[in-house]
C-alpha cells in the first residue's frame, strides 16, 4: 500500500472528525443517507436555534400519555429547511420534513466501516474494520495511545493493528443518536466501551450485539449477497428504559456503492440503525414495525452484478433512493520538478510551470440508499398506529418510483378503535415533493368529523432544477452559475501550499437564498405566518494556510454562504390583517441607534478541494496534485456552514432581545495529540511545502459545546435594558480517567494519536439581573456535579439579592449503594433530597426538608414487595432537628401493593391505607378509596373494572354513562360507607371526563376538537371554568 494511496483514503475520514472541510478524494461513491436520517442528524448534532439562523416547526400528530412514569410516546412531523440542495431527496413526508416516530442511530464512517470484516475471502495484507479488531486484539485505550501494539509491516506503511493473521484499522466511526428527547454521539472505545457525548449524562450503550462481520460472505441461505446480518445497538436511559436499534434488514438504512470495479465485499455500508423496540421497567413493550420487502430471485445480488438500481423489480425497488453522482477527480504528478517553475495553475488543464498535464477524469456514477419505512406501531402486542403509503410514478426514465405517507391511523390502547386519522397531501414538481396539506380527522364509532387542516407553501417550488445538476456552490446549495468543471479554476503557490480560486463558478448566489424554503403556514383557525429569508453572511472564518502551519486559525474575512437564514416572520389573523412581526439581526453589538454592519457569523465549513505535495528523496523530487469535487456535499444535509454568536430579535418594532451563543472562538476544536515517526522504509524522505502534512490533520470536535445560550438581554420599547441572564457551562465528563477512545491517524509517514473524550456540557452557573422599580434585583443559581459517578447534579444553590440562599442536595443509587438500581442503569433518579436555607455565606444553615425514597435492593426484594419491578417501596421523612440522624427518620409513605403493570394498588400515608382501582385496561385510575386496604374492597370492584373496559372499547356516551352508573353503585355500597371514595371517567387518549369527589358533586370536563380542555361544568350544566385558546402574535 503506497503512502499516497493511504493519504487519499485518510483525507476523507479525517474531515468527518472535526470541521466539515469540503475536501475528499474518492474512487468510491459517497456514502449517502436518507433524508429522514439527515434531518435527524441535523436536529441532534447542533441545537436548532437562532444560532444557526434556522427555523424549525413541529406538529404533534398524536400523544400516548404516561406509558411509564411520566414518559409519553408521541408522533410528530418536523420541518427543518436551511436552503435548497439539489442532491437532497424528498423524504417520504416531503422535502425538508421528517416524521419523528422514535429515533435512530446514524453513522459517519471514518476510513473503513467499523463493521467491515467479511467471513471469508480475507487477505493478510488488507486492512479490515475497527470493531472486529478490538474484539480480537485485547488492547486497552492506553495501549493504543502509547503505541503498544503490532502493525501491518512496511508494505502497509505501518498502519492499523495486526492481530494474528489479519490487520484492522484504528479509526473508530462516529455514531450519532437522536431518540425520545436524547441526542448526542458516541465512539466505540478500544476496550469495547462506548465513549459518549450527550447532555443526558447517564446513558448506557451496549454494542455487544453490533455485528462486526458485514457485509455477508459467505452467502445467506437464500443466496443473497446484498442483505445484512442482524446487528443491534441497545441504549438504556437513566430511568432504566431500554431502546433497541437496528436488528433486521428492514430496520436498517444502507448505502450501496454500485461501482462495478469495487470488490463485492465493499459494496455496502450500514448508515443507520432505526429504533424498533422500547422496553419499559413496568413491563410495557412498544414495537415499531418497518415495511418488509424481499428481492426477487434475480435481484438478490443487485449490489454485485449491477451498476444502477433502476432495473430492480418492485416492490423491493421502492425501498431505495437512486443517487446520481457527478464527480471530477484530478490525480496527477510531475517528475520534472524545477525550482524555477513558478506557480501551479489549473483552468481545466494542469500547468506545473514547465509542464502541462491533462490528467482529468470526470465521470457519472450511481449509488442506492435503502430506506426504512414504518408500517405500524404496537404496544404490548396491540396496534397503536398504522402507516399507509402511496406509490408515485417515476418522473423520468433514469429515476425510480417513490413512496410517500398518505394516511396515518391512530388507535386507542385496545387496538380496536380508531381515534384519529391524518391525511397528507403533496405538491409535486419533478421528483421534489412538498408537504402541502395536513388534514386531521377524529374518528367516532359511526362518523368521521373534520378536525384540523394545516396548509404550507414554499418559495420557487415550481422552478427547481433537476436533482442531478452540478450548478452548486461550495457547500452544495444551488447557485445556477454555468461551469465546465466541478473543480473551480485556481492558482497554487508551490512554495507555500496556499492557493486562490480564480473563478466564481462555485460562489453562492444570494438571489436564490430562499429557494425551496417554507414560505407560509396557514393554521386550522385560518391565521397565517409568513417567513422571509436572507443570505447567510459571515465576518470570520476558519482557515488552514501556510502562516498557521496548516492548522486551524480564525481569520477576518467577509463573505456569504448559500441557503437562507430567517430574517422576518409576519403573522396574520384569519381576516388577513397583520397582527405581529419578528425581525432578526445577525450582527455584532447591535444598536437601534448606530450603524450595524459586522456579521456575528463565523464560517466553520471551510472549502479546500485540493492538496499539493512535493516529495524529496536522496534520488529524486517529484510533485503531485490531487483534487476532487462532486455534486453531493454532505455538510449541507446534516450541519450548518455558519454559526452566529449574537442574534437580536425585534418584536413588533418595539423592544428587542439579544441572544449570545457559545461559538468556535469560545470553544475551539482541540488539536492535542502525540506523534511518532512511522517511516518504515529506511529511506530519508522530506515533504514540501513546509507543514503540508497538517493540512488534513484531524481535530477533536468541540461542536457539542457550541450554539448554547450564553447570555440573554431584554430591552424595553425605550431601548433600556430591563433584564439580563448569563450562563456558564462545565463539561462534567471531559478529561475523566479512561473516558476516551484512541484515534490513530497516519499522515506522511507520521503516526498521530488522539484521545476522543466523552462529554456532557452542562450549566454550572446562571446569574440573572433584573431592573424593577429602578432597583437592581440579582439572583444566582449554581449547579454542582460532585456525585460518585461525577455526572449527576449533586447540589443546586440559589442565592437572592439579599445574600440569602437555598441549597438542595441530591443523592442517587451510587451514593445509597443500591446495586440493584445501578445494574438497571436507574442512576439518574434522586433517592435522597435535602433542602437547607442560609441567611448568608457564614450561616451554617437550617434544614427545612429532607426525604429519601427507598427502592428494592435485589430482584428477590422486588419480587416480594413491588411485583418484581424496580419501583419505590417507601418514603422516609427525616427529623429536621437532627437531619443527619438516620435512626430518627420515620416512614411517611409506603407503597404497599402494585399490579403487574406497575400501577399502585395500595399506598399508606402514615399507616392509613388508600386503595386505587385501575380500569380502561389497567391504564387509568377510576376509583380512589381512602381508609381501605385493597383486600378489603377488591371483592366489590369487578363491575366498575368491567364497565371501564367496555367504555374503553366502545368509547360512546352510552358506555361512559354506564360506567358512571357502575361507579355510583360502588360509591353507595353500604359495605364501603366508612370510606372516602373519589371516582373518575376518561377519554383515555384525551383526558379525564368526570371527577366525583366523596361529596358526590360531580364535575364534567369538556374538550374542543383539538383535544384541549374547553370547560368544566357541574352535573347540572352550570359553568365552573372556561378555557379559550388564541394564537400568540
């Protein structure tokens, strides 16, 4: 393996590690993900906020409440558009829209896919995937960092790690996750332990079922070479909820490289593992089923025997996106180097100064992206949601048909009754699909009543170019500038390595900044919002040049980037009158009185598509040029080129609010590494220009620390500041002993070792200053993370203007030594809470509250006391005069009896029992009986349980009245006359419909067509409370 061949492969890998530099060489087709996954990555990688000039819009389609301990399950449509990129496909709910049904884990491949290790046909001189290597080589993170491992010999330039017969790479892939409110990423450590970066500090990730032998070889039993082995990632959150990702082929997203010259085992890469199952500690199981299609016999090996997907038969074909890649690859060398040859020029041909080279390869290649389509969602084996797709015919001969969601049907917990239906309509232009209407209907037993409609319009939706156009700027956005080549013309200084682009064919086109973006939303009440965009502008950028020794440096530079940032939002009422506006200024030191011109934006996605290198040995000097460009720029899909450190929001041309964000200047990427000479040839070799080996040196990204709200200032209509808040942050993970994976990069016969640390960026202090009646009110909140596991919030201190303070301390499973909870990863639940008040810093303080929640300490304990589940047993209250004396703590509350779903059947308050009867299929409490133990009343409740289950199934006014009648019979039962009884009825997926307290005076709760509480009336129809909802301006 030659050094430069290795260099060529390493360049692409390193760029995924840090700043998204637009520079990669590839004989291979780009690994292209689905639009659904790119949107999930974009939401998860960077906070969606004014920091990026972006807007996001969510529509909650349905919410299933309290599946476990306050955890709901909801399905939402999410819009997130940043600009028109022709190569981005329309998702199955429309361009720039995604549907959140749970989440995914996606992957950024660096070097070789971690799971690339064929079962057979292996070679002792080939480098294989990272995952199989760490499973076989038995080396620690420190072993790799300290170069304590064998390598592939001199023919392989000393790269990778050699274990037994085979060698494996040492570049861990990056796995991004975004699911159920959790987002972040992880690397797999050299000891198989995932290294996690996330705001959720207590996630536990299990990769033991992640297959390290993909793709299949030998063949599956059906002879298919293009399918996958089961491969699963399991994440457990701090409440002990387990999330399963991937598994079978239909749950995976896969990029197929259809280059005919590629070896068969290199033909596909798994890009995403979709969430397919959630196991809750109360034994509930939610399953997400995906559409299963099997290839016809002649198509089983489509990724091996074809260079295009269009010939595959339906319905298997409908699982794919067909990608057309235009790429230009320049790979040229000059053996006649002359020190007087001058600059290197490129204008379609290469001019070395004294020699002209015409090595220039422009080709069209194809890839296919296999997607996952949800078909249904089930809870405990019962249907909750069904998805119905519509097939759309292909728009041209070189495209393929596509599937789009047409209907979504929601069921109640029984799986029998339809409670809501959502219809999606699309506007189609070529193969671009825009979500045009969302129609929601409420299903009743015998009719379907119209509920709500949302309408959407988009800029320039009927004038878009073909998706395979090459007329794009440096970041992949459409610019409509004619060109002959994908690589723009340039002049390169061969002495320094710096270069200048000499044409404008890849420059952004500001007039197209709003193309394809959301223009208006019309709401169900017929009010409307209009969105106005403007081009991104920046005043600084990240650069690597000879002055910086080709390391990252921030330089002043004004420019623009393709795509659009939100400039103004105008709101209209249902009669068309304007009712409010918001304007946004992305400038530093904004003032309503002064000249505002300097952008607060910093360009972090710098563009460099070439590398020039001169190699000098004792025998010769030769120079090489490599340049590459294609029409697919991934950073336009899953990240943002510009981030703004200061944004001002002006509302209704009156007061304004300034937002300040962390950025690259406050948290730059880390270049900490150690290096080892890796010249195994014994020949003295020098490389020029100086420091050129740094040009693609990877950095450890601190992107997760950027885009956080640092400061907020509120100004009134007189432009006087009336409130400000400042927040400091701390990384509670970074630098922890052994909390790293080692990444090894080989550059120009030098080996670089980087530590990839885990991280969780959390607020450490917030100071709020507020002017009230000309007085300054100051408050401070401090957060401490000194728990045993070093990540949980251990203390929170609030200090008021007068210096008095309140301190709340927390202890968790580690502090209390509860190994049962630790094993279940229930380590983020505060078990002991104590509140102390102080008059000043010198005051020792007075404890005003202290309590502890006790849980089972073993499975046997849980079996005996909590129906085998990890649920609370009791609550202790401490003597406030002697809060440290555990012997004086008294039991305040006991949880005496649970059912098999974790519902509390009986609890006791200071010895007095309270019984709770559950109905509606064990999902809702229908009676609370105070003073009675469960075994005292259980013989009387079968009728109300049966009536509630009937109401749950039928869902009619008659069935609810029958339940109320049964509840009243229970209330009037003379055997229960000594007890206080409260009864409840529900529409289970909306809310409580009646509450009857012990007095017998029943309250009736009514909801509007959007399932919002509308009124509360007594049993005689008298209005007690009324709720009205209006859109905020």
